[in-house]
């Protein structure tokens, strides 16, 4: 990363190392808070358990989404797994918490 808040020029390409860097960046950018917050989500503060922290593709890769950081957001495990059953085209814009 250059210049503090700048995102490294990384895109996932199947590389575990690159995905780990993307994941760490997205979780940090989103304050380790669930950005999906489906009804019933209980993770409004920082995700305390690292296994609970997922990174969600806003537009799933199966529907043409990419690993670009603009298509990724932090999600708790419950919301990420439940969201797989939701039709993405009808989903509202993700909630963002500005940290900068």
C-alpha cells in the first residue's frame, strides 16, 4: 500500500496471497463491520471473531462480478451465507460507514 489509505493495485486472480491482501484491505476499509446487514443481522459493531468476518462479492462472480475492491464488502458469516439465496439484482445499495 502506498500513501496510507491508498488501495494496492491488486485484483484477485486465484492467488491465495493476493486474495488475503484484498480481504485484509476490505475488512480494514469497512472497519471490520458487516456492510450487508440483512434482517436479523446482529453484527453492528466490529466482528469479534476472525472466522466470523467474510468478504462478500456485491455482484457474485457467477453473475460477472469481479474481485475488484469496488465489488467487495465486509460481511458477517451469517449475512454472507444467507445472501447466497437472495436475488442480487433486487438488492439495495450496500450501507457504507465512512471511516475517513
